[in-house]
C-alpha cells in the first residue's frame, strides 16, 4: 500500500474527523436549502391568498403552480437529507 493511499483513507489520524465534518457540512447545507424553500413556500402562500381575495384566477393558478414546485423542492431536499418521515407527519 502506498503512503498516499494510506493517508487518504479513514486510517489516517484525521480520517474520521474529515468524515464527520463532511457529514456536518452536508446537513448544514441541506438545512439551509430546506429553510430557504420553506420561506419561499410561505411567501407564495401569502401571494396566493392575496390573489384569491382579489379574485385573480390567472395569478391564483400561477401561484398554485409555484407552490407545487416548492413542495417538490422540499420533498427532494428531505429525501436527500433522509428526513422524509418527519416531513410526512
């Protein structure tokens, strides 16, 4: 086994720490994406309600479509993070 291969694996002193940091950063980024998508979803719902109150059918349809896209983004992010069971409840 070459020295380079030995140091790049989990057997080096920092291998476990590197894996933990990678896992942490993946979760951090995923949480950021989830929060961003949820904020957008809330904004779109408010815009949909405003369109409903103004009886603007075209804008309501547009906002409904955008909300569905946002829901899909939240679901995909949840799948990537492994939290789909939490989203269903």
